């Protein structure tokens, strides 16, 4: 892995050729490294990502997977996964080659998370996130097996949901006098739309001829988003939002 010293900037840089996923030979150049070692490590990590072999580092696998999933998952979902990896998984596995992660490594990681006093629901969540990345390596990068599947799980999925009965809602809504707030709350309670979907509604989404509302988008911190699949689009009758 040859690297070079730039006398003008007093920094190191790497320049090398690689073959991309289409089979085309390309040149890559990266400047600005303070140390020769840093330039070599960057080149090695870049080539590992291009090759996608199971002996790449866990960090390289994570980078590949997040870039791939960024085309398929919502930004909010990606941000949630990134947060989980950054806080609970990468500190433990980042520098390990994927195919050297053993059953005992997974168990040791689990014990660390359990000792941190996390809730059962969150423990189950981070276990699912790690298992998902390992399954990705098995499916797309020739990892022979997923060590998470033999290590057993931790925590318990949180499935509980708090909700109001119709009687409870009726007792609450009679105290809401603002017509806009009352309409919004009726839509949420009777139609089942999410808050982001409600905030994204426009007059054009209401079909007063057929008495239907079209749910075609949601509002997030990044603006309006439309569903990636047809199943994400729905219509609900206006009659379901009317109180009997």
C-alpha cells in the first residue's frame, strides 16, 4: 500500500487503483493525513469496502450496510439505527474483522449491555439491530454463519400499548373548545392516522364527494416524506372521523 508525502502541505496522501462493482478499474486519491499510518489505514479500509469480503472490519460492514439501506429505509429509521450502533455496538466491535467475531464475543457484549441497566425493551432492540447487520453479512458478503443466532437473545420485546376507550375519549374531548384542535384530535382518535400524517394533510387530501381522506405523506423534521411502497399509501372514510 504505497502512500506519499506532500512537501507543500506537510501531509500524507494515498493514491491507488481499484476495481468497482461494475468491473471498471478506477483511481482513488485521498489527501490530508497527518501520519503515514493514517493514510495506509484509510486505503486498507476503502479497499475492504469495495471487496465486501467477510474479513473486512465490522466498521466497514456497517458503513456498507448503512449506505445500502439508505436507499430503502426512511431517514428516521436510518437515524435510529445509526444512534444504536454508535452508542451500543460500534464501541465494542468496530475494529474486529467480521469473520473473527465469535459466540463468546457476542455473549461478552450482551453482558456489558445487561450490566448497563438498560430496559428489557431496549436490550431486545439493540440485539435485533446487531443480528440484522450480521444477517446482512451472511446474505450479501459471504459470512458463513451469524454468531448472534447461537448466542441467544437478551431483554424482551416491548409490545404494550396504552390507549383510551371511547368513553374516556368522550369525557376528554368535551373540554376541548378550539375547533381546530378538536378536529385534529378527532382525526387522530377515530381514523388512526399518525401525528406526522395528520400534520402533512392538505385540503386536496379530502375527497368530499366520496367522503374519503387520502394518507399519502408524512411530515418529519426533514420535511414532507412520501411512502416508499404502495402499501404505505392508504385511504380512510371521513365517516370514521365523525362522532356518533
